[in-house]
C-alpha cells in the first residue's frame, strides 16, 4: 500500500469509530499536535482538515511526528499487508523486522533481496514513506521502549542492545519519537501499566503482552503447538508452550500462553540484541498480525454455528531450516512418530543450554555430518534429510522471510525427497503465504469431504486458501475428536 493508495475517507471513518481492526495498518498524523496515533486512540477525534494518514510509524517519524503516549502506536499489532503482499517492500519489511539491518546494514538487506541499496531505498520511500534506515530506526525505538519499561538494564546497555550506534543517538531518538527522556519513560512506566508490557520480572527474563486482532481461535493454536511438541527442546504444560531457539547472537528460551486480549510471552535472552527479532518470530509463529475479520468475511464465516470457526490462524515458524528438516522427517508418518524421531535427533546432535528445555535444534551442519548416524527409518528419507541439511549448510538453499513463494518452492522441489506437499507446507509456514491450498493433504481432503467443499474449485477463496486449509484440517481432526471444542479470545 503506497502513501497515495490510502483511502482518506475509509481511514477517517476508522479513526472516528476508534476501530481497533485497523491498528497497525495505518497511522494517523495530527498536524496541530505533532503527534501520530493508532486508529483506535481514545483521544478526541481530530478534525479531518488536521490529519493525514501514513502506512508506517517510520513514515510518521520521518515527517517529524511524535508517538502518542496515550495509545502507544508502536505497540499495535503489525500490518497484515506484509504477509498478503509479496512485493519488494513487503519482503523488505519482514527482513527489517528480523533485524537484518542491525546485523549487516542496508547493503546486506539489499543484497538479500537482490537489489542495490539505491534501488531499495527508492522503492521503500515511495511505497512506505520512509527508507530502510528510517524503518529500522522505528524498530529500534520500539525495542528501546520495551527494554526501558520491562527491565532494569542500564540505559547504556539498552542503547546498544536496541541497535543504536551510540548513547547519544539512543537518547535523541527516544526524545524525538516519544517526547520524553529514557529515564522519564522508565519512571512513568513504573507508575502506570502499559498495554504491551508487564512489571519487570526476574533478572534476565522479559515479560511482554503481544497484542493481536480479535477474534483468536486459541484452541487451534494450542492443539497445534502441543501436538507437535518435541521433548527436550519444547514442552506444553498447563497451557504454556515453552521452547528453546537459536537467535542471531545466541539463543533464547520462550514461554507463551494465551490470555484475554493478548499473548503473554516470557523471554529469556542470552543477548538482548535479539529481543526484536525474537518477538517478530513469535508473532510470526502465532500469526498474530493477521486480520481475522477480513479473512473470515472472505471465507464466509459470519458466526460460530457453522462448520468453520472464526479467528483461526496459520501457524508460522521460528526457524526456516528447522521447519524444513522437521517436515521432511515427518513425511508419511504420524505427528507423534515425527516428534519421536525428531526428539532422537535433538538429543543426539542438539546443543545443550541452561533452562527448562535444555536442547537446541541441531544446526544444518550437524545434521549434514551426523544425521545419517542418528536418524532411523527408510534409507531414502534419511538420505533426503541429510542432503537438504547439506544444501542449507553450504548455502545452496536459503530460507529466510524475504523470499518469494515461487522462488522458494522452486528451490525446494529441486531437492531429492521433497514433493509438492512439502514445498507448499514449508512455503506456507515459513513465508506466511496466505494463499496456499494443501489440496493433496489427506486430512485436508477429509475435511473438505465433511464440509462439502470441492478442492478443485477454490478460486473464490483466494487469497486466503492457507486459512481454508487450516479450517479443513481442523474440521477433519475435530470429527476424530483430536481437536478440542473451539475457544476464542
């Protein structure tokens, strides 16, 4: 969505009605106050002559606006456009959220996407109102606010953990974006709770409230996470999903639970620089930036009495290479058997860490070198898994959120032992592609038969056929009694 593509009347109606569905999809900049807000801000609706609408918080900051301290626009759910769209701007936003600029600068972001830095900057400025550096700066400001309000870290440590080059740059950015100094922000946060943070927990542990657009079918996500749990690196207990994961600068342990209106996330990070990419990956895992009302409307789900349930999500992933290898291990066997085989691999080759889930999923290098000694089952499947791990380790296969579905699918199908179902499933979950129909999946086919849907005639549900796949999957599993009755946010 370009700046000029924003429909003024539609946006103003959303602001006038304080429609939270549009939070994160655009931002309201008020000329008379110099402040930008989310659409649902409880403040008095500004006159239409005094407002403009911008597609990103970075564009608002670039234009000189400060973030509203009442509605905290940077704490809104992310825009669903970055999943629906597959153009350069959307793919760049996914990578910026994953911290690519903090790790390698604009040249690395541009090279990853296959463009020159100049081309990339021009496209992002035209489409999103800000270049890559300004977009990354907005992410750093959000990360800084979280660390200021949720930890007792010294401000100097927060500055570098959030990705700032200097303490002066950190102080200036916080003042420009939030209109207060970092120390004042911390003092104020102790006095009044915010909608995306909780009081500082034990040292080294961050507790965040991750917002989403309602409704949310928590029963489906709970079943998916618990059913696919791999002992040693994941656990599901008393409604809390806990797992370890590799991060750009080390590793982390996360604990996720569903609460009214938000997901409670407890993060134990070895390196605080990994906060922003870890939060982005968790949001991707739970598909928290989706627009469920728009999706449900397109799929014809207008109540809770039909075969489909509102608010279903398409689970994403925390790590692309891990997703591919786990999917290949689980081909043509049950979910439980796949977890057993994967747990054996993790126990033998995974790195040990401190924490409630003491193992990390093995690196592609470790699987390529020793996977054949650990994995059991058909020789062709073992060889395929090891070959895929070697391709990832050697850089022949690249799995990151900035790829297009077409390119990733082509590269996956070139691997031995990877067929259309595996390629589609991995693309759907790793790239959050909303329009992949798993038409050859046995459970999806069973669900289609129960719902009376012809899988050869699904064009009317584009571009939301990934969500249709989840509905059909759940329909079949519910008929078997495997999935509990739906629960909603």
